[in-house]
């Protein structure tokens, strides 16, 4: 899973980045959250307002800073939809073995 925050460098963009990193840590997944300040990348995603949360190259939140719980739900739902390892439905990276 590829998790990215696209931003212009404003406080809201950095806040989304920090909250997203915390959500990933709390979910115990081994994914690095990438911060991108390249406007061209935002254009490629078809977004024109910041901040942007993207998962696997798809914009999932644009123009606002959601709660950490909303970010966790997005990550968990993405894993369920794609079957991609990393987060079990319980939120644990062991795949439900613990």
C-alpha cells in the first residue's frame, strides 16, 4: 500500500501528514507515509485543493484535515477492498494471528 500526503507546505498540509503517520503507527502497519509538495503530482491526480490524502495513487480526501479515526477507516477499508496485506480487520498487522 502506498500512502501519500500531497501539500503546498501550509500548516494544514503538515497536520494531515502528521495525523496520517500517527494513524499508520497506531494500526501497526509497515508503511511509510510520503509527503509530496510537487504540484504536478496533484495535477496528475486531478486535484486542485490541498491537503490531499492519496492511497495507492488515488485521492481519498481533498481539501480538509480529517480525524485520525477517519484516516484509519480509510486505510482499513482499502486493505479489505484490495486484499492487500498490512492491516487486518482488527487493525493489527499480524493478519489476525495474535
